[in-house]
């Protein structure tokens, strides 16, 4: 029941988001009262308020004390960007090759990104993506190692992180954050991508966080050759 409740408040968030993005709820519209929405979604007011707080935090709605919750005006400066480690690449992917799977001791950067201590271990998965026998992406997935955790055990057993969380195997929802840079990569990456020491490539750093407890699930780095990736985004609702 606990898991169902945690999923439910996010379902309410997604329902209201969807109505805003489709124009069913328009900027300035007043949402139904808390009592009405509690009845509509068959949840307690505590659960509903958790959903509304998340919508306020994500700037979909705002609250006027004593009056209610209103849909925010859209902002022309807020963009929605789609990224998938395979689908976002230019060209037909021929092979995704597992390079290595291991357990490492984290340095300061991984301790910060995964919110773990120096005494904990990290799973490190490296993969190479090929198009026409050319490695065009080299990626590393870092996950906090928790023995017995079904997510971690599945990743170790199958070493196939791509699409894992899009296949409905998780019992909670996730938040993903991206940072995109053009960098001169370290030697290991240059050798695998076969680029010169003065040549740059894209580095997409990705944090995947559980919305259940706001803790990191993984930290990922994707190095992509410049000719195989383009940034595209559009304004949100």
C-alpha cells in the first residue's frame, strides 16, 4: 500500500501536467478546490497537497492563500529537451557493445553525484555505441552498489542499462537532469572515439534521481562525437 500511495501522488501530478500541456487547463485557470480534487482522485488531502506542492515547485501552478491554486503563465525561456542515449544519435546504430562491468571505490566527484560515503562501493559500466563499425559514443554508468537491490542486481546480471527504466520495471518514478558540454576528453575516451588530442566532443552528464526519496539512482556520462549529436529543444506548454 505504501508504494501505491507514493505512485498515486505522482499520477495526480502527471494528470494535471497533461491537462496544462494540452491546453485543457489554461494559464490563469483556477483549479478545483482541494476537497473536490480529493474526491475526484480518491485520495486524502495530505496526498493531494504533496502533489500540488510538486506542481508549484515545477512552476506549473501557483497558490494564492485563501483563494486557491492557479495555472501559471507559460514562460518563453523554459525549454523541453528530449534525450535518449541511442535515439538521439544521428544515424542508424549497428551495435551497443558492453566494454566492462566492475565495482570501484568512489572518488570525490562520484561521492557528490551519488550522495554516498568513501566507504561505499560503486558499480561502473562502460559501453560503446557503433555506427558503421565506428565508435561514435562511449558511455559510463555509475550506480551506488547495494547488495540485494533488485535494480542493481538486474543491471549487473544483464549489463544493459539502456531503456531499463522505460520498461516499467521500477516501482516508482524518476527525475532526470542533464548537463551538456563541449569538452576535450581524457585519453581513454580519445582512444576509444579515435579523435585527436586537440579535438572536442560532446559530454552529456546525466543524473537519475528517485522521486520516491529524492536519492540518486545513477550518474552517467556520455561522450559523443560532434557529428553525431545535435541539441534540439522547444518551449514548454
